[in-house]
C-alpha cells in the first residue's frame, strides 16, 4: 500500500539524487572544463549552500502561509528545470548562476519535507524522520557512483559526458515532480495561515525560542565538524600514506553508518528522550574528531570514520525531531527553515575555517578546532536543557 509517508520518502530519494548527481563528481570537472581556476571552482561549489543559508527561512515562512505541499511542488519544478539549464552553460559565471538557481530546490525541499513528515507523526516522529533521512542519504550515496560511471564511460566524448550526466539529473527531477503531485493535499493537518500577520506571529514565536536556536546551533556545530572531516580527511589521509581507494572507504563507511543507524537512533530518541541523546552524540563526535589528530593506521582511521558517522546519526536524528516537538504546527515550516539555514551555515563555514587553520597550523589543529566547537556547543545545550528541566519542575510545584 502506498502511503503519504512512502511517497515523501520516494520523492526525497529522487530529489536528493538529482541534486547530488549535479555536483558530485561532475561539478568541479565541468567548471574546470569551462576554464575555471581553483578559486572560481570553489565559488561555484559554494553557491548552492549559500542559497540554502538565505532561502530556507523564507521558504519555511511561505510554507506556513501557503501550505507545505504547494512549496514542495514549487521546489520540484526547479528540480525539473535546473538540469536543462546546465546544458546551455558556456561560461563559468553562467554555471554559478545555475548552481544558485538549482540550490533553491534543495533549500525549499529539505526543511519543508521534514516539517511535513513531522506533521504526519507524533509518537514515532524521530524514527520516521530517520527513515526519511535514510531515503535521502541513499540518493546522496548512489548519485556520485552513477555520475562518476557516466563520466568514465564517456571520457572520450568531451563535453558530451557532462551533458549525459545532466540529462540523467533531469530525469530524476521529472520523477521528483511526478511524485510530488501524488502527495495528498490532506497530508497537512492544519489550515494554513489566514494572513501575513498570522505567519509573522508564528515565525516570531519560533525565532525567539532559545531552545530551538540552541538545538539548531548544535546541529550546525556537528555539520561544521562533518564539513571539516569530508574536506580535509582525504588530504590528511593522503599525507599519512593512504591510497585513494582507502580514502574512499573511509568516506563511504561514514555515510553507510549514518544511513543504517538513523531510523534506530530516531526510534531511540522517541522512547528515551532527545536531549540526553544530543549531548552524548555531540561529545562522542568531538572525542572522535579529536582522536583523528593523533591516531594513525588504517584500522584507526576506519574506526574514527564509523564513529563520526554514528555521532552524526545520534545527534541529527534527535535535533530535527526535537525542533518539531518544540514548534507549533502552524510555525513548523519556519522552525525547520531556521534549522536548515543554521545547519547550512555550519556546513559551509566548516571547510572555510578549517582551511585557514590548516594553512596556518596543519590538519591536526583543524580537526581539534572542529572537535572543540562541537564539545562547547554540546555543553551549552546540556546547561540549557538542565535549566529548562529545573524551570519546568518549579512550574509543576507551583501548580500543586
């Protein structure tokens, strides 16, 4: 039986597959083919993440105002049209514009789809968000394999190899649009805002919630760590004498660990509480990232990669569900939009800050910087959670 949740998961798989195959590994190769230097390639690569930073919050507000299903349909139209735009690109600056436009699709789709999943479930919210995340991770994992295979198979055909990848990307975008049309209108369990004043009040209640902002900041910190890891682990491992295939194993096992454990970690947070899980997961990630600065050997690198993937799963499966718990239904799109924007800031600044630290002090200090930031944010979250629990207890005593 096809349920709205299964439709959302299938839509998520094709949406993220389409978004990922457009950039990995084809984007830097295509940008170089157009004559872009390292700095220009970096700017082009950062454009879609920059879109997420500035668009996720407005997208959430519009979803609360006009409906989440309608915003998902808008994002799916971008998933359809953006891949064809790559076929018209002849200059590096044009590629940057297309990347910004394509980034609109994921900037809208990711927070709004998570808000919609959150509305479908309450008791099983963490587990279902975990399954949805696993569906998108499968799309993220398979896209580079297929994209790289197409490029390798058509290596002798020049620019046609890039066109072939973007045609596959467009097919995935079309499937995303068709699946979005199948999302029932009844999926949303509340009426959309009756006025802009309603939407603004809902947004204010979210943006002034210290709990939501701190929870989002923890997720930004672990994505700062992840961005540092995925960018500089290959260089650090290469310097340590590992081969390209071994480096690929380190990166792959992390994604596999994340995909396999997200649903179970979400279910664990449903049953045992989200706040302790966030703290423990954050501290685990900080310790493992710190160890990366000191350990050597294939087994050690492999173990650290797996444990960092596990910490990502532990934290992110609980943070998104907690933010859904903390927000009211009429402001949930805004809450997820804030989460999306803050986490994009973390993911984007991680490689930038770590790159500066690495240039000045080496890769080891960059790993320690990311570890320290996550540890500090986890402890801030712990302190705030303790104060909230004390406040709730005092209120309960007063009512008695």
